[in-house]
């Protein structure tokens, strides 16, 4: 399911959620349009699939995923039994799947957990393999409005709490059987099933169904004025009083607010739903309320005439995942006008897209009332400049166009997520129009791929006399920073080795992860946090890897997003080996794993 | 009065009067209730007030209170549309008297206090049940579809009306069902093939053939294993995924299952009704593989999707009994085919140069979407390559079918010129809506992938992409100020008889437009000689042959709802003899049924519509006898 959904998100023209909630990406598989003739061999694997009560699971698909064309899928019979005959010798991941159940993988401690893999040789007969599945847990509930009436077609989402790099607590979409974005039915009911035992947050997502754009509410007093005092519940009764114009103004535009279980708009304050394996939890009721929407008006102050600008309005929410940024890439004129905003904290920033590099930003808090007089003052944007050094014996790149220097954002979220590209002239470079924020200096030299030419990699970044290589640099508005020295080297630093299992066999079904020991380097898109897959002989290599001290670990399963999860990385540290690599050094580290072939 | 008023407003918009009179007071009030058909209030419905004047469209929305009440005040005089929407209910408006009917705009004068402007809304219903296997265990995450008995082009058809997937208990619930007659079934489509999505992209050949013209509406289940695993050859049925069995032996599978039989046991759902307990037990039966080779005259026939469907549903595809994808040699095997008569169809949708297909999601379902269709400008989006297609009948008795040889053929194209009869300024290509000309199936079938037709840049020609052979009408929705007069091919009127497209291109169609509309206008009065506001004027051709097989929409039929003053105006009609009758709108449900038309004809007035003439007819409200 997870693989499937990643494709869906990749193609959805109007992705329903922000990009960071995209489900794990399947490891890039080679395109095969050649006939899938399964290779045949002489090995046999048979066994049984059972649930958490040791009862057989019928009609589970048992997938044997091995090298090349050795893949096989067997369906269990009424006794839960499966047989895969004529298997070629290979190392297999064996996985039992059935809708509504947590996956059972060979060698896994529990259902839903990654397994270990099974190596079979020609002529082997491996019998009595037991795959453990677990009936998935269920969350069922209802969405109702203030008066207890069901909300039809509301999008409900299940999340898990995660900690992002940089220490921020965030929530992450849970993708399971059925739809990831179920809508309540005509009774307002939603149901998630096939869930792993875990702690969940349930919320109605901020995307509103059709026909429920902002509305105005009519007060009882106004309705009395219009319909007459005799207006009664008996709706066919015709008022005999002359209708009068209603007194008082219209309500502000209202809309249904995002809400989480426990009647809160803050997902972290939500009542969490802790599910035991196979538990069916019902009665999760979400109460939606109408909240006022307000508009924001103001002006952008700058040179006359105002240059073309890009404008970003970011809604700062309790967690990054729910933060929404409205981006206008090109606009002219001084007027700021955002209608129908939800109450909350906002950052509004402007940056020129033509002419002199100017930037400005303001923050404001919106309650239920319209806000006028917001001002964004354009000031000269921050600039960083410096020189480029090529340290090494190889020929320097003759064409400055092949040198890419930029300021890369260190968080995946919020404002200015696109890197700011610098201009290189000879040995000098400049990056202008830099908005306030935290960045790291990134640099690369595009290789011409001609044999014998050196491959240059970034080796250090000095801000004045401070080493900021791969570290965040805080930049304020209008600031001029000390000159920066960016050094490239043609002697790449490397780390490689072999994954060896307890029985001496090579471990190839793993991900090897390199992680800086110093948490300051744990930023988004860091070139120091890397994963590679070993080849069939268990060999892995990280090249180039910036010099430094690393923790190296091997895991059987790695999902997209794991390397951006602080919790995941900290868990990894405990199960890792530390190694220090000096600039230009090539080190070898063999990892011996406990997992066996049987 | 209303019309005069509208003209005055338009004039005001067009030019500033030299001595502008004081603007009308914005002090009018309109109020009413939103009620269900039984007269009970509908609370928390969104009522929107739209200024019915073209360009300056402003909308105000209010929420009804517990008593269904709403009002709008401080209104300028004018014509307004008052609409009501609510999730789980059919959209409605003032004047709407039946679920498929139309409403009318409300006219508001200065100082008006317009009360009792009520809106009737119909609640959507639901179909629900449990699907189990032969041991009574729930079948989880399988698709259940609903089809509605619908009048299409004068005949009753079962038309796709919604789908849902079963949950962990095997329970499905198809919500959002309009009042009508339904059947529910499990398509139990067996999918087979071997496919791996390339990283970062969908296999274009697979997408092009997955939902081709003339194939079943397809809601993707991404987990279906259609993608295979690293090229593993697989077969997926409602029972699970497995490696492909031999293609020359019987195979146990669950065939498509209906609650009752198509066309017989169906459920009539009233507004807001829920029908629960539509349970089904799916049983294993012996089925047979159907295999063969697909050949493409140009290029490779790899990764193409073949659809196998019941022969009786060939012209209105509802579901695939089996779906298969070819390997690199064009070989395919369908599994799970019970004995019966079938049609295998492959349609490879042509793409405009540079066009790309992607997958868009909508709720739980995902659809194939071509980005070239969305490109504005239209003309550049016409594919130059042919549509490749093959339709092959196959009968399955009690044995596997092997060695079928299917060869894709290019589909024909249609083109012609557009002539303008009249002195008005001729529209160029830009004035034409890029989707204004369509090729409609004569039987009214509408596919997800309708053939593309684009008007030329000069506005004097049109051309279609290569299409699936079949009977088609060329339907035209001319630019403002122009009206359809005739569509002729080699001297044949092809407004009333479809064009049977086979293998040859058709190049010399002549579409003639006129700048003078032909239509019928008038007033409808009730028995009390008062304007009959509840009425609808039905217009249909005298020639009974034109009561069926007229495509999606008949150019000779119209149901013109009277306005707030009892006046009606039909759509523009092509010349000929027509029947017309005014009936209460709520009695006009399914009036296009030929049996109803035959009854109506006896009570109707016969009128002749001539090119470019607007005729006036006043009618009395009639009861359908």
C-alpha cells in the first residue's frame, strides 16, 4: 500500500496534502518491460501463515522477493499453508499480506516489523516456515457539528507524532488499507482499519468539502425581524406580520475549523488514541465548529515605482505539517489583500524578483476580526560574498558556470524552501537577496565526466574564521556577513566496507546509514546523512563523504522520512558504530550483523 | 417586465448615461426556507445568492438555521439565482420541483420584501451491505459498484452510479445516491500481467490503454498488484494476489456477482433512503484462461492493457470481467473467465505531441488524466498519431481459449468546414470554445475519454483526433451570437442520423451556423388563467424515429422551465415539425421515455420551426393523461 500511494502522490496534480506527507517512496526499481519469465530452480519453501491468535490466515499473498527474476507469489489455502517450489537459489524476503492485517515478514519479531530474509541454495527444502500476521486495529468514529448533526464528506486523517530534525515535534500522515484520506459517509462516520498497534492522532483535515466555502450566519434576532415574531417551528405557518429589514450587520464569513479528537485545533494537545494489537476502537467523535474568517489588508512600502515581487504568506501552526504557505510568484502594486483567512499567527514576506534585491517581512496575529494597516517594508536584502579555493593538484574547472553555489534552507518547512542561487565570477561569488532565516552554504562542481579530470567536492566553508561547513548560518535582514571562503578538494573522502552476517554470509538486504555524531549537522538535506544499499556481496561505499566523525548503522527497512526524523536518528545512534574520517582519507568499516540466514 | 428590466441594466452597463439617474435603492429583501420534499426544514444548508447578470458575478452565502430559514437583505433590484447546497443532498434552487429538474432566477424590484421563497432539497440515499466468501469470512478492500437504471438516448441503460470498497468487516456503503432505481454488483475483475512502474513515472503505454474510449470506467486500486513486484508475473482476484497459474488449465475464481440479475432485481431508492443488507456471498467457480498475442503494426505492443467484458455490455461498458497487460512480446492471458460470450477490447488513446498521462486522485479513487487535455488554446492539443484499437469477440465454453491473434488498427478521423450564414461578425478560432464541437456516441454512451475535436484557428474548419469506430453525431455548441443550422455530409443531414465511422477518414462535413436563432417563446397559463409558475414546456420532434439513438442530448428536444412570470423560451432548435406541451414540472420526470412521448404527443400542439425564426406560442398547463 505504501508503495502504491507514493505513486499516487507523485502524479496527483493537486496533491491533497503538502509534499512532506508523501508516503515512502519505493526504492527505485529498474524498469522491466521484458517478459517476466520466472527463473526456475530446485529449492522449495513451504509453511503456514497465522494470525496473532495462531489461527491460520487464508488467502494471504506470500511474496518471495529475491534476486532478479526469482520473485514468486503464493496464496495460502484454507489451512493457511503455502508452498513455493522450483525456487532458484537466492536470498528472499518473504512477506505475507492480506487486507486488514499487519504484514507478516519472515524473520520479524512481530507482525508489521521488518524481517531478516532467507537464503536458499539449490536443492534446499525449507519447510515449516511460520509467518506471523496480526489483525489490524481499527479506529471508527463520527464527525458532527455543534448541534450533533453528522458532517457528510468531511476528510478525516490519522497521524502519528514524529520529531523532526532540529527538534520540532510534528505529525505524520498514516497510510493504511482503505483510503489515506477517508471521507465521512452520509452518517458522518469514518473508519480506519489495518492499523498497527501504536498511538494515533485523529483529525478532520482543513480541507473543506464542496459547497462549504465561507458562509454568513444569521442571528435569531435578525430572523425574527424578517420572518416576523410569529415565526415558529411549524415551518408551513405563514407569518402575518409584515417582514422588516433585519437589524444589525452580517456575521463575518465563517468556516469549519480543523479539529482534532479531544475538541482542539492543536494536534499535539489532541487526545491520543492508543491501540493494542487488533483493537477496535469506536466512538471517536470529532466536533467541528464554525470559526470566523478574517481578511488582512495593508501595503508594501518601498521604492517608487515598486518592483515586481514575490509574496509569501505562511500560516504558523502548532506543527509544521499543517502549516500552509500561500505563494504569489510575481505581483506588482503595493496593496496587500488576503481574504478568508483562518485565525492564527502569520508571517508575510516580500522579495523583489526584478531590479535591486530588496526584501521585507512582517508577522501578525489574526483573530476573528479583519486586520488593516499591515505594512511590509522593503529593505536591501542580506548579501553574502566570498571566494572559492580549489585545494588539490588537479586542473581547476575552467568554466565558472560549472560551479554551483547556493544558500540552502536547513528545514524542509516554511518560508523560502527553495535554495538561493549565487553568482560565480572567476574565484569570487556573491549570493544576494537573502531573506532572513537559517541556511547552509552548499557548493558543487558539475563534472564534465571526461576521464582523467578531477571530481571536485566541497571540503570546507569558512565564515570569516568560523567553520560553518554543513552547519546552519543565521542571517538577518539587511545584514552583511564576513567574507566566506569555500574550499573544494579533488581528493574525495570515502567510507566503505562489507556487511557480514553471523553465519558469514554477505548481508545485501540492508540499508547502511551514515550519520554525523554531532547533532548540529542534523539538518534537512544534509550531505552528511546518507544511506546506501550494499551490493549482492554485501559491499557498500559512501563516496564522497565529508570528513568528520560518523555513526554507521545497518537497518533492514528504511522509509522515506526516516532520515528526517530525529527520533529515528537517535534510535539509530544506539545501534551504531562510530568512526572518524580525516579529509581525503578512505576508510574501511566491516559491519557484522547478528541476523542469520535461517 | 423582467426582460425589459434586464435590458435596461445591460444598457446601463454598456454606456454611461449622460445624466445618470440616482442609483436604485439597495433595500430589497428576499427570504424563505429550505425544505425537504415532505416540508421538513433543512438546517445548516448553504444558500447562495448569485447575481444572475453575466459578468459581474457576486455571491453571498448564508447558512440556514434550525428551521431552514434564510434571508438576503440590502439587495439592488435585479435577477438573482438562489441556490442551496449541502453535503449529502442534491444541489437545488428556487423553482426546482423535481430532483432532475431546473429552477428559475428570482426577480427583485426596488423596496421588494419577497417572502416564502422556499427551496426544496432532496437528500441523497445510500446502498450498503456485506460481502463474504464461501466460508462466510468478510472480503476486505474489494470494490462494489452501483449502477442506476437511466434513460439514455431514449432507451433504458444501466449506468455507473458510484462505487465503494469494503472495510475490514466486508461492509461497503455507497453514499451519495440520487433517488432512482439501482443494482449493486462486485465486478470481481481479475487482473493479470507483469508491470513495474518506472521510478518517478507511470508507464505511459499502460495508462493509455487502461481507460480507453469504449472501455469500463475504472477506479484504480493502487494496491491491486497491477504494478507487480519487480516485474513478477501475477494474477489478482478478490481472493488475493498470486503468481500466474498455467494459461492452459481451468482455474478456480470468483466471477462477477450481482445482487440479483442485471435488469431484473433492482432497488428503488427514494430521497434520503438507505438500503442496507444488500449482502452477497461470492463463491468459487471454475473459470478458464483466455490467452493470445497482440500485435501493433508500428512499434511495440508491450505493456498494453486489454479489457475483457461481457458481450452484452459492449456498447455500454460497465466493468471488465478480466483485465490483462501484455508482456514485451505482446503476449497476454486473462484469468477468471467463466463460460460465456465476451468482447476483448484494446484502445490506445492518442496523445498530443509532448502530451503525458498522469494519475489524479479523487477521494478513494484515482483516474488517468492527460495533461494535453487541460492545455488552453485547444488547437495545439490535437493528437497527430492514430488511436489504435481492436475489438474481438470471443466465446468461452468449458475450456481455455488459446492463441488468439489480435492486431491493432488505426481509428478514423473526422474533419470539415464551418460556414456562417449571416452578416454578423464571424468568430475566429479564439472565439470558439476548444470543446465546443464533440463527437457523441449515437447511443448516448459517454466515456471518460471522449474523442477530441478542435475548431481550427480560422474558425472555419474543425478536425478530430483519430477515434474508435462507431456511430457518432457531430454536435456543435456555437460561439455567442451564432446558432446551429445544419450539419451535412455528402448531402446527408447528419443532425438526425449518425455517421457510421469505420476505417476511413471523413473529411468533408459541413457545419452551417446562422446568426438568427430559431426558437419558441411564449407564456403558460393555468386553469385560472394565471401564469403557471410550476410548469415546464416540453418540446420534441414529431418524427418518432428521432426519439431514440439521438446521442447524448437531442438537438430537437428541450424541457424549458418557465421563469418567475410564467414565460418560457426554448433552446435554439433546428428546423422541423415539433410537438409542444406545458406540464407541471414535477410530472416531467423521464419525459424523454418514448412511451411517455407517445402519450404526450396525443395531447400536444404541433408547431413548425423555421430557420432563423422565433415563433410565439401561448400554452395551457396540461395534466399528462
